C-alpha cells in the first residue's frame, strides 16, 4: 500500500513498505525557477523531521529541503547531479530527491494528504 | 563549451531588421563603434611579446633540483594588439564617467582624477611596505592624517586602517567585539541581532565568526521593530546577545529613528553596537556616529570617500572604535611620538595596547586608497563634506518627490541619500522591477539596485549621490515617468525584450550555472 | 567645491519641489541630540586642487621611493617594471569608474577580462580553475584553509615554517575567531622541516609556500602524496607570481588549492596595498570556492557572453551560509595583472622569470664573495637569505642611511625568533642593474 503525503514546506513523501521517496512539489519547483544544482545527502545519514537534508539552487536563490519524517537515507537520486532540470520537468516523478527508511511512521499522520495540500496551496494565494 | 560564437572566424550576420539603417546586418558582425572582440587566447600569435626584455645572462640555474616548467599556454600578443583589445573591452562597460549610475547602496559618485595622480606619486606608489621606517615617514604621516579625519568625522577615538574592503571591515569589527567579550568573560554570548533588511555581508560575517544570527523584523515604517528588538534582546542581566549589526541610514534609505534607544538598550545589556557604515555618505560631516551610541563602524572609502570602484575593487574599509573597543583593534597600527611615526606590528611593540587581536592581511592596509581618500577629504574640507551629504540627501528626496506618483513607495517620510520604490504600482501590467531595470539600460542608464533590500517585494533602490546635476536628475525622472507610463499602457513585450541596444542582450544565467565554464580552454 | 554641481538656485527649486523649507528638514529623523547645524570642528575647510596636491606631495617627498636608490626588498612584495600601457589602460573611465558587473549586458568589458584573468591564473598555477580575485595573498591563504576545512570536514591546518608570517598571522586570526586549529611550525630557512610527519586524521590541510619566505624552492610532490594518503589537502602559497614563469607549477606538484599574491604583475609596491589575491583550485571543489566567479554563456541572440555565476555560494544570496563574506575584491588590480600578463605572453613571462632568476644568481654570487657573508639557500628563485656576521636589522638601517635599501631583516618578520636576527632576505628583479648590485656589495663590505 502506498501513502502520499505533503509538508507545509512543499516536500512530498510517498511511502511503500516502510521506505519513503521524497521530493519537492510542482508548486515549489515553480517558485524556485530553473534549478541549477541539487545537493543530496550521503547514504546512511540519520535525519529528523524538519531537519535540513538537501539543498536546491536556482541562479538567484538557494533553499533547503527538509526531512518530512524521521529516518535513515537509503538512496539518493543520481540523475539530479547531472540534470537538476529534471526537478523542474517532473518534480513528483523522475525528479525525486532521496529515499528514507522511516523510523517513526506515525509522523505521517500529521502531514497533509493530496486534498489537504491543495487547499493549503489555495490558502497561500 | 568553448565555442567561438563571436565574430572571429565565422562572422555572425545580424538578423534582418534589427536596425532600420542596416537591414542586411553587417558583414563583420560589428555595429559601428561596437566591435566584437574575441578573447586574448583566441588572438595568439606565437612568439609575439608586448614587452621587450633583454636576454638573461647565461648562468646555471640554482633551483634546488626543481625542474623548470614547460609550456604554460599563454598567448603571444604585440603591444598594439593588447592596447586595442582592452580598449575595445572597456567600451562594453557602463561607468560613472559616462553616465548616471544610481546603484543603491554603492554610492557611485564622481571619482576625482587628482586622487589618481597623487596615489601614483613615487613617494607612495613606489614604496615597499617593509622599508626601514626612517624612509617611509611621509607614508605613515599620511595614514595618520587620514586616521585623524576618520576619527574626527565619526567622533570615535580609535581606527583600524588595515581592512581591505567593507566586508573585511565587518570581520574586523566583529572580531574586536568577540575579543572584548572574551576579555570580559562575563557570560557566553552567542547571538548577534541583524535586521532582515541588512546587507548579506552582515549575517555572513557574524556566522563566519561562530555567532548565531538572530533576525529582527522591520516595522511598518521600514525601521527596526523596537518591540521585536527588545524581545529578542531579552533580560539585560542575562541575555546572550553579543551585538547588534545595524546599518544606518538603513538599506531602505531611512534613518533609524530609535537608534539611540537601541544603543542604550544594547549597552545596558553589556553588548556592542556594530554600525554598517555603507551608507555613511548620507550623514558624513553632518552627524557623528559616536553621538548615536555606535561602538564600531566600518567606512567604505570606495563609497563615501570617492576612491574608484574599479569594476569591483580594490576597496578599503577602515574601522572606527569606541573607547570600550579601542584596545581590541587589529595589528598593525600607526602611532607617533616626538621621534616621528612608528608602526605597532606586535603586541609587545611600543605603543601597543597589548590586547590587539592580530593581523587581518599582509602589510599595513590599502595605501593607494588612503592617498585617494585623503585627497578627497581635503578637497572638500569639513564644510564641503557637510554640503556633500546635504546634496546627496536633497537629490534623493527630489527623486522621491518627482517620482512618488509614478512608482509606489513602501515607506512614508523623507528618505536619506537613497530612495526606495517598489513595483506594486505596475501590478497587472506584466512589467516588474527587473523589466524596468533592463529598459533603463536601453535608455542609457545603469539600473538602480533591484530586489534589495529583501524586505520589500520588487525593490528599486536609487542612490543618485551628490555629484549629479539637476539637469541629469530631471532627464532621469523623465525617463522613469515615461517607462511607468509605457508599462501601464500595455507594452509588456517591449520590456521583456529589453535590453536590445546593448553589446549583449539578456544572458542565460541558468545555463552558465548548470554547466559552469570558468576558463578558456584550447580546442 | 568643485565636485558639487548643484547651484544655490537648483537647491532652492528642488526644496520647493519637495515641499521642504531647508535640507535640515530632510534630516528630521536624526535624533535632536546628534544633529549639527554646521561643519564638524577640528578639520580644515575645502581646498583647491593645487593646495591639496601641494600638501600631499609634501608627504610623499618625505619618503625614499624604491626606484631612487639601489633596492633589494622582497618578502611578499616585489618591485617589477610595469609597462606604461598597463596603467594607461586601467585608468580608462569605463574600467576605473564601473562597479561589480551586476548587469551583464552593460558590463561585458569587466566580465570578459575577469574570464581572461581566471584563465591566466589557472594556467600559470597549473590548476583547473581560478576565481575572480581576493584582497591579497594573505587573505587568499586564510580563505584557502577555511575552504579545506569545509571540503574535508576537518579543522586542523598545518602551516609550514616557510610561510610568510603575515600569511600565518592572518590565518591564525581567522582560526581564533572562526574556531579551527592552525598549527604553525618554527621558522624554517632551509626548507628541511618534516611536514608530512605532522599530518594526522584530523588534518584538513598543509599550507606550504614555494618559494618559501626565505626564498627556498622545493619540490612538493612527495608532500602532496603524503597529504593525499591521509585525506588532507595541499595548499600551496606563492608570494612571487613571476616565479611561476620558471618553476614547476603547484598544480603539477599536486596542489589542491593555490593561494597567491599577484602584485608582481601589473601592480606597484604601493606600500603594501592594494594588491590582488589569486585563488585557484581543482575543479571538483568549485562549489566551495570563496569569492566571485565569471562564467561563459549565451545571450538571447545566441552570442557568447559572460556573467557572474554560482552566486549561491556568496553572501548576498546565501547570507549566513555563504562560503565567505567577501564582496568587493580587487577588480582593477586583477585587470592590471591581466594586461601585464597579456603583454608578456608565453615568451615574455618565461623570459621575465629567467631574467629574475639570473639576476638573483648573479647577486648571490657577488654577496657570497664578501667575507663572513653566506647565502644559506641551495635553491631559490629571485630572493634568498644571507647570513651576516652581525644583526641584520642594524646593518639594514645603517645602509639605508647611506642610500641603499638592502633587503628585509628576518627579525622584522619573525621578531620572536632571536636566533635568526643575523639573517637578511635579499631580492633581485629585472629592475636591478649590475651597478646597483655592486653598490649593495660595496656598502655592505664597508659596513661590516
């Protein structure tokens, strides 16, 4: 069973069998503009919810990507290093950032589902 | 990528219709005075040399076994080629000498040429920093004289002359604060309060020195929110705040009205007041920072004291200190007694405070900039500086008065030496601050500072300086009004295409950053 | 007040447009206690160009310019012949009176020369990439150490005893306040210290100067290998850029970062500043480099052009997470460097370097012939250390009185090293004549 959740910092996390794939949303990539660089975490790193895990850079801005939940980094997307533009073209698919082995799956309950995120975005307008 | 996309080998034909006079485009790709110029590396004429040097005497090398190097890969060019190359490059630059350069926060004022002449006197330019002091008394006297000017104009008792630029001066000032706090050792003090409107160098400096940056919001008047500041400062008896770094006048072009209250609260808490002096030009000769409670402030000689900006330096950033911080200055410093001028180069030297924190660069400071700055200060005199800051403020307020109905102003009241607008008034036109800036380029102006300070969305920060004529300001006003009108009457495409009349049009910064090409390489 | 173009009538009309009765009203936000109604006392009034020139020239006249006497000082600042063309070109207003190229469409002149500068610096140091300049060699050195700390995530730097003490002290100042360790070795005139033995698992970098502040030249390849083996970076400092025209470059010896002083090319002695710091590194560290970088790109018409790039490393974007707080650097000094090196070119740069070395060899031979004077280095470029039978400092002052500027006494650089106070650093460049060398030898012989 797969669960898709969103954070107020515009990260998404898709969880399957205890492994969460994390990326940034279409809204986030649009706000950042053309990405030129992505810094990914090293494997095995323990991260805590809300902690800085990755960095994305456009020409004029640098932003942190936060861990949506606690866990251990088990994979990073190798494609982003050479082609950060994938995040712009396919943010919720090929443009994923890293995968976490969740240590506190219950934290997912407090995150937004797709509908809640949509209304959250409407509230930002 | 090492493509020769310019004209050297295969001249690019201009697209038809770019200029009514030459509908076919030119054969060369040049456009009259505008001449395409390849890199020096693409003009290599092997064996050529632009400097005639004698044949070295035939002596055995004494390199201690290290091999002499092979080919480096530098191009060979004769002197006329080099002169033409750099002359052509220069013509692709905008400059104060050529026009109005209202780049906010940078004080792009006229650069007097007497400064250049005097800095090149062999008695300054041809002095080695480690000559015996008996042979450099005039140089030390000059540094001491400029130091006297800076101390008097700020009302501060001590000055460190060695910092090489404003950001270097910030490091110097914050190091002195750290040294003083360490010396006092009352309690750990980690936090530095920085308004969100600050220059990026402020938080970068504080963080580099291990302080935690705590951001203070601005209030609706564009000043430090006094209540938020007091809340962040906390209990004066226990606070861990080390300092506040405050730009005054601030980056919104406004004088911090609560500055004395802020200084008093900071001092009551045992912390220090760092003032970023980037905007000193608004008040030099009129207000002494010491009278505002400032403990330490850097002065950008390349802003307030007219030393040239040189395409990005060299600058010079002397730092003035209050009595409390005066012992904690860096090395070296100049002192004098009846025997003449001396350099304090160690904490054991005569005249040393014993508490100086160390050295910030090689040698004694930016001597070439000191000569220029002193020439400027002496030319104006105390009365001229009073008039200069008055005129700088007058010019900015004149722009505010004349353009205030065309562009929105985020804050009320008179400004200091720079005026801040934003692009709310253009809402719905499809034209933003960036587009106004690019359209100004086609009009023959250097744009204002855009998107800074960060606290104002779509910021346009305009600093006219005191060295502009009223006629020049009136022309600029007419252009700004015309652009606002054009934007509001539905010509967004015109703005988005701008600039079109420049040596290059908008450049692809995304491509540059994705696959950085930072040097030329032979094919 | 010749720099102020507003007339009294202008001011009155402008105040009218503003709706203020006086400029003082515009200063209404200044606290009353700090307001002044007139000029700050204690300073002179305005003066004409003639008076200013007279006063400042009088100060200049009290100094002894290097070019007026036999002159042999080096130790991080070198007197070279700067072709007239250089100073002429850098004084073009379009270079002199522009600022940081924030608007690339109207700054291609500055951006293109910075790209040429970065390429030249990379070529002469034998490194892959270089930045658009630092304040000077000493600050470049300190920044290199902090960059090595970031790259290796370690915080202990080992500084060679051949490193210029001003560079050592600048780095130590940062070490104290930024919070890392900088282990400085004892002064090492002969370059015999065992730096490799000081590298451990916590060492971020080894900083070694070549030629050393004592003039000693050495091959650093073995040291580079030792650094690699322990995961530390090798930072090579060069204070005499002209040496790069003759010696195996640091990049070929295995340097990870090169921090150098570029004053020797295009820039006058200027009593110590402004100078131009050179900063070069391996390309894989590009995102950890401090300072500005110029990169190549295309414009909207597909024409090649240049922009400032990778700005997210810098303070104006990254603020408290920036790689350095540097903003304004040494643009115009970098231009002077670039023009001088363009004039020299491949052939000229190599010849200039050989000329310097040959003159230094010649001077070393002449000085060695003086009784009780000994050249201590076995290999050097254009500067070397001599041991004198007396305190060098006193002899230098004595010779200065006779109109000879003999060199830099080691005690001026290392006042704490009393055992080295008989050492004198002597430099020779293409500007020295045989007659000047003879004048130095004669004066020294007579003083001894």
